[in-house]
C-alpha cells in the first residue's frame, strides 16, 4: 500500500510517498506532485477517561467503545484513564482495561495499558475527582503490580512514601505529578527518589489541580519546567489553559510537552448533563463543569486530539511539526514506545492524513485503513 502527500519526516515536512508492508512503514520516497494533504504519525493520548458515551470505569466493552470513538479523531494509541473511586471499583476498571489490552481491538487503536489517575492524590486538590483519595499502601501496590496493566500513574508527591515511589518506578510505571499541593522541593525530592529506581517523571494536566507558578514559590510547575528530563501533559482546549500560557510553556518545554484530551464520557455528544466518576457534570458550549447546574469546577474536557492539534497551530503558535511531536513523538518517548511516534521505516504504520485546515481525512492502524 502507498500513501502520498506532504509527509512529516524528522527533518521537516516533505512531499513524498510512504510504502506500508506487514503493518509497518517500509520506505519513504520523495515526490514532486502529491495531493494537498498532510501525512502525520497517529496520535497518542495518555490521558483519556471516555468518549462517545462510554467511560473507562465501565468495563471492557466501554473501553472498546471509547477507543473506537477516539480513533475517528486520529488517536491510534491510547491509555484509558481511571478516576478516583473506592479501590474495588478502580481494580474492576483496571481489569476491564487489561482485558482489552490483552485481546486487542480488531482494526482499532492500540491500548498498551492504563493510566491510573488517583486515588494516590491530595484530597485538597481533587479538582473533578470524587473524594476517595488514599495514599498507596503495600496492598494497593501489590494489587496493581499483580495486574500488570498500569503504565502511568498520577500522584501527589506529598501523599506518597519514598518506598511507594521507588516500588512503582522499579515496575516501570511512569510517575506523573498531579492533583497535588506539593512544594517545588517536595517534587524535586520525589523526582530524585524515582530516578534512583529507574523512574521516568511527568506532570499531569499542567497548571490544573496544582499550585500556580510564583517567583518565590515555584511549586510543581516550576519543578517540572526546571527539570530537563520531565515530561508535561497539557489540555489545550483553550479553557483549561490560556493560549498565551500554552505559547509560553511550548517555548520553555520544547520536546517535553504532550497534548492530551482528559476527555470524558460526554465527548462527541450534544451539550447536556453527563457524569464523571459518579458525579453530575453539565456540558455547555463545549465546556464541562461539575454539577447539574454547571456551577462547579472544570470537569475534564470534551476535547479530541485532532481539535488539540488545530488549537495548538491556530491559537498556540505551534508549527504543524511541533504540534505533531506533542501528539506522537513526545508521548511515545515518554512511554518508551519505540515502535511508533514517527513515520520512519520499521515503525508501526499508525498514520493520520489531514487537510490543510487540520481536518481528519484518513486513518491507518498498523497498516490497516480504519477511516
């Protein structure tokens, strides 16, 4: 199979043709005349709770439903994300994600594992999370290690012991600072502790559910920005983060910034009342807020990654190459996915073609055209 267009290569966007064989990219050839479209690596969403009426907490069928929905918006790899609920419910959700990870989705997106967002967070910084935060005990850690599906966890450094941090790092779980009241010094201590055990560090939806950056009190934002090896998620729906803040962080954290959706069940549906973690949420004019009256805090988003790409380019000052890296190359690097994230020979043929106006045209998962 051949795909031609303006292709994103490591050295820039070039007109050419890529050849697919056995689910992989086999070659790239320059061409002079190609269709007026851009060919990008498939998008990777590290933080997504739901979409298309389904929620990751609702079991394997719901995980498949939400994954297929996000595939239509260019997401070829995703990490279904839990929410803070009683531990038994969290474990049930992880078992559902594990089932899909094990058996896959025919002609669908890849699900390498789960993102455990809570319950290892600060109860003073719940945001839209329900009030079931707990510190990680030996039993909870044994539970998730035995299941072997959690690849990324959000945690508050001040609520987790050094032993817990080290244990998760040793299991290869990425540790993402979020829903926290931690000081810069507490974050730096957690980073050192994790890295002593081989850990990889990130930050969950930067600016949200954490103290703000101040000159004399840098907090988690400052700690993450100052650390050259820390990755950072950002929800760029222009509601969670102002375009100027996005532009600033894009320049300060080049090659470390990752666009996510933090999408909820209501994503892709009409405005109205929905739910998140058993709590009412009102979606109005594309903004989700807690409560049936919509008077509470922001509650996840109804963002999709194709919209995040467009926002980054049209509102955030990013080039298409920069935005694509935030959707593919950087999350792949963060999660150790060496088989995807770029359009190089030998990589998985996870591919998205878009129009010059950033609209999705076609999608391929492991060489199979899905849309």
